């Protein structure tokens, strides 16, 4: 573990998703030219998109903004943005841009950035969680708080989407709840205080133990399940169930037509067997539909 960065200058890590662009530009635009901290930003962007966020930040802020570069040194007075489809990690005084498995169904993941800041900078890390849905960034924000850093969130009543800041507040690890304008004041006040040279007390082995994440792990990547990942799994399951229902209905329709044809041609024994198969498939449709209705909260047959 490298805590040298915590004794030199602080880092401010900002995470956001849906509805976070406006408050993010307000915050970056209010930073003074001599801001003493390094600023890192992770937002949820499509994997195949071309992110224009550094360009927008350069127009709004006096600080220079750019996408993260693998192995580049961490320095104060700059805004570094996680590139699409890559995790941004702070490690041993440099930034790492890694193609790891998605976490909370996102790459880049806010949790990944926040956790790495808690490990490398300890009490010299400030985490800020802005507007967004579900809970990416919540466990990482708890990690920063428990490592001696400070955890701020956008006021849910001010956020376009209150899910992420509200879920963070529920953990009891949030040190301040502010509007975007007040967030800048809180961040500047925190960054101006003397930095503690004490180590964070968090080691890389403890990374996934920081905060209170789910105990369930992803079967694909081994990562911890959060609400976002569980939601994605439920969506995949719903889609699979609906596909199964459609296939069963097509099979049922075919069996009915074959049964009717057999009866018309005088093959009554075959017709009865096919009619029995129709009843069995109709029972399967009903059972799968009941599971889907329970999963999606629908009160009637969702097919």
C-alpha cells in the first residue's frame, strides 16, 4: 500500500450517473485555479461512446481536464476523467486505467475509484456522490469514510435522480449533504485543512471488506453484488422467462393444430394424446407466468 499521496496533497473523487452532468459542471466550474487537490471523476457512460466530458469540463473550469492515462502520475490542480469501458484506479502515486470485470454492472465503476482512493490516500481522500439511480459508489463512499476521509453527497431533494445519494445516506457514513453550490464550499474547506500523515489502516486485502456490500458474488466475475447488479440479473431473468413463455405458446398452438388435424382424419387416439400434451404445455405456461408475475410484481398473466 502507498499512502505517500495522503501526506502531500488530497484527492477529490466524484461519481455520478443519470442527472449528474449539470451538478458536475457547476462543481468543476467553481474550483479555483489554485485548487490544491487532484480531482478524479467516474460517470456511467456507454462502453462504445466517445466521451465529451473532458471537453465540457475544460469549457466550464479553470482546471485542466483530460481522460485518465495509464501510468500517468497523480498531481493536484487537474481533473481526470475515467474513459469509457475502463476502470479508473489510484495506485502507488499513479493512475491506472484497467479493463477489469464490470462492477455493479458498470465499467467504469464509481465503487472501484472510491475504494482505490481510500486505500492509496486514506484520510486524504474526499468522495462525492452525485445524482444517479441504484447504488454504484455507495460501498466505495463508505470505504473512504472508514479510512478517515470525508464522504459528501448531493442533496437527494436537489438531485434529478435521488437513488445513489439516498442509498449512501442510509449507510450512516455520509459526512455532509449539500446542493452543488454548497458542495464546492464543503470540498474547498476540507481541502484547505492540514493533511494527516497517519496511514488509512486499509490494506488491499481489505478492499472488498470496506463498507457493507452484499455477501453475494457474481458467478461471472466473482465481484460483489450490489443493487445495480441484482437489478440487471432480474432483468435478464425476466427476459428469459418471457422468451420461454412465447416458445411454450408457439408449441401449444402447434400441438392444438396437430390434434385437430388428427381428429379430422379419424386418428382419434393420436388426437387424444396430442390434446393431453396441449394440457401439459398449458400448465407449463401457467407455472412460468406465475413465476414471472411474482418477479415483476404484476398481478395478472404478464404474457
